[in-house]
């Protein structure tokens, strides 16, 4: 069924009786050409592009819970392409271009809103670093504008310009940065994949990966064994556990990242704003809630919930930066489990097992990567070759030191990125 | 020839009182980091011999205001307050002069526990934290050493450079507590 | 979250710094080879369950600690001085 | 309508307040909702999507409809529940989400388009044309969305945070909570009891039930008075426990002054508590459920318990002809209390056919309310009884679909509640929160007797665990009526029947979601926004789950469960972030020379937590560059003074101190002679540079290490890590002495001349050569002198105990000025070090190795050190890595910028062609030109090559020559002179 304004009108006038399922719930078959483990944003987009770009339709997505129930459904919805280092630059640039056509591609309104993202800086040194980053973005073909203090004031008059502990020197504006409706991205890809014949199987947990003579043969699940020639692991937050089923140890530590949303408010924050000194970022959803977050809780965790010290720290940063939000009330806090890598950059690679592929390590930047990751991972799974923009996301880069992409410069401590 | 004039960390900021609580700076004189190297027991008896106070157990102080005092200050570390350290201690400990490194304030009065509960993540109520108890912890975001010196009195040490922030934090809490009294 | 510091007692998480897996105590020999060093610095068992990790009581006594902790429930089983754990390894 | 002789408000204390500009009277003890109802005001808000007129639904913090803005101007507070805001003299509140007025809301037109605005409609449209989403659709949607508005001005109010500790935290002060607290407190336990209400007592304040022969609220007040008199108890009213966290930590919000006008200066509006407890007893009560039927959202339709609460607690009847719609026994109390108070009860409509209930009112058994009628206020209801439709005139319908235990806190640590079929509700799962037990209505026990019994039992368990002797507390006598209920979630029929009132989610939306395959409860919630409103689904989640279960042909427990995340009720950002506004966000660190620098007019800039002078302007200087150039020239030609106290100083002692340094630095320190200083570079274990600085040997077993200002804390932690975790067998002790010493750079050809005027024993090049250090006497004060240079000039750093810092700084500057020099700030310091090619964290930014910064050969071949193995990884030693170089502009444009990337001459400025970047630039008065440092692929092999430096952001393109990074005195003669 094609969605359109006309369709909404027609259904509205006829009692909304004509709507049908956005995707098909499938029963697992005995064998597929390829299996994607993980029905999150990355898994669903991988399936979509496998079907669409590579004509692989005899494939299944296995999800232990419900589709889009992982990090794609519990993030702060930011979409950007503002990286400094080669490897990341071209990847996120490509992903952003896919975002820009996503509504038409999927016939699903994911509400991609390029409202502009501003990274604030608070010293000459930070300004220089952001200028280098902005120039790298422009060198990549993306957009960036360096704002001085008055330039920031024009966009964000509500910041504390007079009395802040860390005064605002300026900001790097990324005009094409913005937000999207997170759940819709997962649903849109699910619908697109399902329409192309992909089996989406919920409540189907993978319990083992079958490997014979170094070649993957299929998976064991709570709904029986399923054979497959190729298997892709796309299970952010659980990567270590699923990889362990194939005898792998990953350069990943799982950490909890909290996020917060306030009660609905009339529009007051039009951009995505990020405060480097205080590790705080914020935007306002179309429903009116302020959506914001900060740093990891910093201890390894699979609990998907955080503790007060970091929650308080995030609120402190908000008060320091934009004291007008003080009377906004936090309605809900939640936590997501982040695959933290030693350089803060992700992994899209083959493994030592033939036919087994892995896409993981997105740290807390995975949402914006959903289209790009699926596109590149599908390419890798279908062709066995790395797709251009993702070519540097290798598993062995830490061992060799080649192509390490440590944007933060914090070194090989997983939780510091 | 010119003479160098000394200046205290909280000079011109203290004392002041809000409600029942008074905040003042105190000059502790010579302060020496005593860090055990080797046997702790030997260090403790050397300290006792030289200054009359031993090496305190964790979270405790030995001695009293006025006389030599030894405040536990961290893992295998104490702050000797009052006398210049006896040279013989060097056999058992690393000694470092910290007389100028720390800002010392006293905070006292009926509501002092209520003031500190706004800033310190440790239970400082009298039933748990008695006279002679000490803690290395935080006061707001400032690393601090907090010692109970009386039923309504505490000694607080923070890095010298943070004296103004310490005074700010304490004064905010003191005002808030005083305002609650005003409300009856 | 609170940890029982063996020296200072039960304290709020905000006083502690978190480093990562306690495997960091077991620094390989310089000639142990690339795989051993990769394992030391990068690869992690990353268990959903009981783990041992390194913390420092930074705002307290300064001691480095080995904390045995459940990453799913956040229950904390034991907290030991890292120096003692390391001495026992030798 | 106020009812004579009813309620607990203080009739002797009248209070006037304003709502939407009109003045109303109430009494002390009233909420905005009770006072408005007393004034027969029923319309209090508008719904989110359809802008439906709404009245108050509940009498508590779960209120979804009656949200108001309190106050005006900067301190206006949006989205306050009228049901919890206490009135005070002069209080001013406004309605929200309506324009031009609450009564005539233009966007009520949305209601007409409701068929087009069903669940998820926006996912299916607004896609064409592409650019219209940001330009047209989204702005319109955004403007229409939201509830109240922020003022846009900085929050002017004071907030605070605090910590509290106890043995047992009792959450909720209803019968169960009070009984638990009494039992625990009488046995001597350290107790905190917190309740969100201004008046502890819970439902006892809203009912006419008796405890021990007196009215429940009287017993409750007596219990509270006893608790307040005990020194081991802290009673916290107006305090909502908002979250359960690990190891017995709870968050709680105390509304300290929200109920008062005219606060004194410094008085907090709210306090966010972190309560740490060994045990907790959840006694949070229960929340009544509405029933979904067509137009069940009309003002005048309320929960039955709320109607009763307004009568019994506030002396207000929300209507003159009350009807009750129920599926359980409990709601009959509303009818009975109303009749007893002299209010007419038009009918009780009981969905259960088989009950034998009676009262002084008509009862329709086996009947259902199927519609409501009226405009902005309820006028009548339509009911179906025995298949026939009837209309009943009523201005207040009290509905009850049963009660949901307040399980929220038990879900905060990921536990899911358990379905109990007998009460058709979720109850806490055992062990959900470690150390927490539950008592009373929140675990599904609804009678007063049951609540008291369970409260006492929970406390006794805690006392046993605490090892305390249980006191003999007799259980008070109270009713033990059975709670009989038959499930009824939604009345069948056409039209819209509301589940989530605020978000306008109706039964048909949930059904449509199921049709569209959003059959998982999580999918349904996200697709319809059910439960996402400010009540977090407290009023509606269970009913919505039941409707979904029905629509998908599954049972409720098979369909899913409901969960809740912190906070229990919303918490102001200002409360959780109290104290951080303005300068309070992070401690400020001031050097001893701060006052003198400020007095000299120096702009102070942040360096981490420190403040340092940027430059010291002199009369006649119009730009910072003029000051900076002069200060650089002072150092190059005379003598300059700079406070360097912010650099980290770590005193390291012990027999193994030298071994530690050999292990953390890439170069060797065990060979350093006493009285000498050496530059050292340290790596992280991954082979990248951690920090650099000098280290002085003061004695055979004593060193003083200096770190950069930025990395002082990191390096200290790193050293402790090495000492405790890697080499605990070493005898070494360390402590920071950063604060003990005020340290100043005295730099320039006249530095020794200056110092010799201050030192009690003069120095010369023989007794104090380059890189010497030792103790000195400065104007009679014991200090330290290091002959080190960060400028390349003949220079020293002199340190005195910090109390003398300000005096010494003033003295040094005065003497320097007398010699043709003066103080210099960060700008000049930066130029001086760039001229010498000295690196800072601009260059050692976390991705560079010793090899990259030209110090690869410093890594000692004869010893192990941190980072050595990983620094030798193949990817880190390839020639074409970006390596440190200098830059000189050589074309027409002489400007350089520290944001530029570098490209081969003639190459396009694109990522593929990127050859490196500039990290530091400064105008060198020595050269009369800009110079820079940075990184270029194969750097040192490209000296002399002319490249393009392109800074798109500054629209700057410069021809640069790649050169060695040392611009001044490459042989280092000056420092040794």
C-alpha cells in the first residue's frame, strides 16, 4: 500500500478501515540465502539494501524482541555528518545523503528535519579544533559554518552569554545536521524490506551459530535451527555475546548511555545544540519535549538504565549552558547499551569464519549511521568486498595501528569516546 | 630590601554567618603530607615518639586542635598538622610540606549538619560521624577533607586555589538552610 | 550506585573513576607478541553477568580497586584493593 | 460547589488567587483544582492533539488534563498540575494550549479533522514536496504541539540538592506507610518517610473511614505528630520519591516553597534529594482507572476516588447531580459520601449484573455508560441497560474501572510487574528492587486493615534484618471490606472513547495500530503515543494494554506488560542541576597572582578549571596583538614574568621513584643527577602521547614532576595506576604539590640579573647552569629555582610557598618593568613556544605518537616503558604518517589560521587530497610574520615544499613553506647563555 496525503484523506472519510499491516510477520523457513541477526535499525536497513541493491530476497531478519526495540528506539534522534577523520568523514557523509532521500526511498515519513546542529566552543583551542573539523567537512563536500559569539547569539539567544562558567566563544554550525523520528526509521525500513520479500521474524532469539570447517552454516534459534549461507551479526549492545557464539572476542565494552525527555513545551529550541565543555546536547522534538543527554555513565553495563550522578551532571550542564530550560521538567529518563570500541569508531567487516559478517561498535553514534551502515554492510555481505565509504571500519585496525579513527583523541580506553 | 607579604587563601572572604552557622578560616600552621614507605607500624611509633601522635587509622584523626594533630588523608597517607616534621620520620615516610597547599575553614553551629548534607555525599550525622572522624570526599565538585571537631563543628580542607568556590558552595547552602528556619 | 571502598567504606559512585576490565592488571611482557597486546588493550570478554573491573576511589582515599560486579543487575559482590590483587597474581 | 461542614481546608484562612486573569476565593489547604471546582469552574485545560475542552480528571499528581502555568515572567512555570498546586495569597495561574482563550480555542478545529488525524497519520503523509517538511509542515506541527511554554528567560529561582541517609525509607504516608514508619521508628530504626502530598495520610484524608474509632485523617495526623517528635525520624512531606537506583539510592523531589509566595532571598523553590537507605518500604498506594466510553473526556467526568477526595478533603462537590459508573465496589463510597453530605446522586451505573448493592440512590446493574452529552461541561450521560438506552441528567460522573497499584518505583531497575487476575491489575514483582518491600494498595491490598497490617509486617521484616528488637505495636482497628471487581476497560460502541486523555489516544487508535501490525505493546505505544504524555501512562497504560489484548485476541499477560522509568513524576531540570547555573557549574581555580593580573587589566581566560591572564594591556595599545607583540619582545630582549603555577607538580619519593619514572617516561630518569632537570615525554599504553614536561631530581630518591595544566589530574591518576596496579611491589609515594607552590617563569636575557636582585645568594652560569635546579632563599623565604625554558630564552622558574605568591609576582613584575620587560600572558607564551617548536596539547591531541612529534628516537631502546610496545605497531611507524612541521606563509597572503588543512600546490582542496593540517599559529614579532606548527604527511621529508593551506571557514588560502618546527635559535644557545 502506498502512503500519501490523498490516501490519509480517503481513509479518514471512510472510517480508516482500509489500512493494513506495515510489514508481514513471517514464520521462519528452514533455509535462507542470508540471515541478519538483529531487527534494529541497522539490521533492517541491511535487509532492505540487500533486497533492493543486490536482489537478495530469500533472506530473514531474526529479532529476539520486537523490531526496532533496541537503540534505534531509544536514542536522541540526531542525524549529522560532522566528522574530522578520514574514514569517518566519507562514511557519515554518505549516510547523510541517504537520509536526505529517505522519505521518498521508503514512502514513509521519518520526519528527517535538517534544522541545523551547532557545536559550541569555549576557548581558542577548541575553536581551532572545530575550525579544522569544519574544514574537513567542507573538504568532504559537506557543509559547515564557523559562528563567532554574536553569530551564535543570533541563532541561540537563550544561551548564557553573560555569566557562564565556560563562556561561549562561538560555534560550528552544521546546517544539514538535524533530527529524525527514530521509530519511523526502523518501521520504514521494515516495511520496505518486507515489501521486497524479506522475512521479518520477531520473538526469535539466536542461541547459537553453526560453523563447520570455518564456514558458517546457519543459526540455532528459540524457534528452531535455520540454515543459511551467510550470516550477518547486527546486534548493537549485544555484539559481544552473539560474537562469542562464533568464538570471537571483540574490541568492545558495553556501556550505558542515559537520555532524557521533558514534558511537552511550546517551541523554544529550534536547533540541535551541543555543549562540548559539559558533555550536553539537546533538541526539541516535534511533539514539544526537550530531548537531551550527555556522557556515558562510564561503567560497563547491560542494564539499560543509569544512575543519578550522570543524570545530575547532564542537568547541571543544561543549567550552565541555557538556564531558560530550568523549569522544563524531565518526564522520562532511559538508558541504551552502547558498543564502545577502543577508538570510538565502528566496525563493518568480515570475520575469520567464511560467510560470517559483523556490523557493530557504533558507540553512541549509531542512529545517524542507520542508512549508511545498512548500505555498506549489505554491500559487504552480498559482494564480499568493502563498500568505499566503510572501507576503513576493519576489525584488525587496533592490532595493526593502521586506520585507527580516534576522533576524541582519548586513546584505547573504551568508555572515553 | 622588600619583604614578601603572606596572604591567606580566604583572606577578605571570611568570616560570615547565616542563620545558626558560622564559617571562618583557620590557620593550621605547618602541614606535612606523611606518606608511608615501608612498615606502617614503624612509622606510627616514630610519629608517636617525635610528635606524640601516631599514624591514624583510616577515616580517623589523632590529636586535637592546638596540639599536634594527624588527620588521615588517603591510602597510607596522613596530614601532620602543627609541628615541623621530625627528620627521623624520613626513614619511614615521604614527607612533603603542604602548609600552603590547602585552604582550611571551620564551619560550626546548630544547623551545620544540614548545611553539609547539601554538599557532601557522606553521612556526617553525629551518630555515624563522631568527633575525630574524618573523610576524604567531595564538597560539591571540590575534593575535600572533612573532619568533625565538635558536636556542631567541622574542619574542612580543600585545595588552596578553590577557596572561593568552597566559600561560594558553603554560603549557598548556609543561606538555604537559614531560609528554612525563617519559614518555621 | 555505591561501592564499598575497603578503606573508606560505603561511598557514592560519584567519588569513583572507572577504568575498565581488570585484565589491565595483567600487562604482557614486552615481547609477548601482537595478539597478547591486542588482547590486553582492546579485546574484552564483556560479559553480561559477573565482571571484574578497575575503579579508583579518586575523590576518596585514592586507592585503585578491583570490583566484582554484575553488569546486568549492577549488584556488587566484592571490592578489593587492586594492589593486593596484583600482588597475589605475581 | 463548596459543601458546608465538609473538608479539611482551613475555613478561617481565606485565600485569593487568579486563574486566567480572574480572581477566585479559596481556603488554605485548597489546591487550584479544588478551589476552582468550589467556584464551579470546570473547564481547566485543552487536550494535546484535538484541543478538546477538559476538566479535572483526578485529585493527584497523575492529573492529565488540568495542567496550568504558575506565575508570570521569567519565573513562570508551565505544566503544573492544578490538582497538586496549593493556593496561596496572590498566586497567579493560567490555562495552557489554547488560543485566543481557553473557552474559545481556535485549534479546537482539529477536533473536526479527527478522522484524518488518527494514529500515526503523520508517517504516511507530509512527504511532498521534499523541501516542505522543514519549511511548511514541521513548523506548523511544532507550533501546534507542546503544552505550556517556557518563558525563554534564565530561570531566576533558587534550587538546591542534598543527601540523606537512613536505615529505612518509607515511600508514601498513607495507612500502610504510616504504620510501617511507626513500627520501625518505635523500635529505634533510623527512618525517613516521604510523601508527595502536602498533608501526609494518603487516602485517609480523602475517605470517611475510621481507624481505631476515629476518622482516618485524625489518626494519620496523630501518627505524623508522633513521628515528627522522634529524633530518629525525618518526615518529608511535599516530597516525591522520583527514582530507585542502585545500592539503595533513591532520588526525591521536595517542593520546599512551591506553596508559598514572597520567598526570601536564597530560599530554594525545590530540593532534589539523594536518599541512601539500607531498606525501603514502598507504600505508594494506587491510582484509579477511568473507563473508556464515547466522549468520556468531557469536563465533569472524573475518577470516583477523585470526586470523593474533593468532597471529603476539600469540602467541594464537583457537581450537583452526581452519577457513578463503576465495575467494582469501591466507587459506591462516592455515592454514599455524596448522599451523606447532602448532594444528590442521580444514579449508580454498575457494569456488574450479579451484585447486590444498594444505597439511597438508584442503582443500574449490568449497565454501562455509552456516551456523554453537553458542551464544555457534562450535562447528561447515555447509558445502556438491558439492551436499552437511557439518558440521565448529571453534571458530574464519577467513574471507576478499578485501581492500579502504584508499582512504578519497582520498575525502575528493569523489573516488570506481575499480572494479578483477581484484581485485574499489575502488582510489584518480588525482589524487583533490592532491599525494597511493598505494603498496602501498591501491592494490591486495598482495605485499610490490610494496609495497616502489611505496613507493620514490612517494618518488622526490616527490623529483623537490621537486628533491632520489634516493639509491641498494636495494630489499629480498621475496615476490611472486600474489593470486588469485574473487568471493564472500554464500552463497546462507535465514536471516540479516550484512553490517554492528554495525548488524545482513543480505543480506535489502539485497534488501528493492531491492524497495522503494531501488535507488540511497545509498538502500539510508540505508534499511537499512548502513555507518552506527562502522566507517563499512569491513568491509561493498563487499559490500553487490555484493549490491545482484545484487538489481537490475546490475554493481557500474553500481550505484554507495562513498565515505568524514572522519574515517577516529572522533575525540573533546575532541581536536578541545582547550583550549576552561572559560575556554579564547575569549581573555579585561582592562582595567587590572579588579583594582581586583574588589577593590571589582564583579561582572564579559562584554562581547564583555572583562570590565566591572556595579556597585560598597556596604555595606548588598541589590540591584543599589540600587547602580545610587546610581551614577546620583552622576553626576547629583556625579561618577562609569567605565572606557571597551574602546571601540575607531583612530588615523587621512595627507593623506587626513579624506576617509576623510567617506566612512565619514554626516556631515562634514573641517570639524572641530583640538582638537575630533564624533559620527559610520556605515552599512553596505546603508544600515543599522554603528556610532556620536565622532571627535577631533588634528592637521591626524590623527584618533582611537572605536567601540563590540562593533564595534571590525568597524569596523577596514571601514575597511581602504574604504582598500585602494575608495580605494587615498588616503594614509592607521590602527592600533588601543585597548590603548595606559586611558580613563575622569569624569562629573557635579563632574567638572571633580575633574580640576583631577589635571591639571598646570587647565581651564575656555573653554579646554576641550564637545567639546574635547587633550593634558594628569595627575600628571606625558602623557595626553589629551576633553570628551564619554555621560550628558548635564558630562563628560570622560581617557586615559593603559595602564601607568598602574590607578593612575589608583584615584586617580579615591578623589577622586570624596571629592566625593560614585564608580565606576559598566554598569548605571548604561545607565540614564544611556537617560535621554538615546543608542543602543547594542540599538537599532542591524543592521536599523535612520539614519532609524529619528532621524538621517536627518545624512546629508550634499553628499557621497557608504558606505550613502547604499542607505539611500534606497524601502522604507527609508517613514513607517510602526519608528522610535526613548521609552516611559513610565503605568498601574497601572510595570514595563517589554526584551522586550515594543507594540500599539495595545485591540488584541489578535497578530503582525498588532504595532506595535513595546522594546529598552532602565532604572529612572531621576531620574524615580523605569522608562523605555525602542524602536521603533514611525511612531514620532515618535505621541508622546503610549498603547499596550499586552505581554511574554507575563514575564506583564507595561503601559500606556505614546510619547514622545521624550530624557528628561533635552533641550536639552543640562548637558553644556555
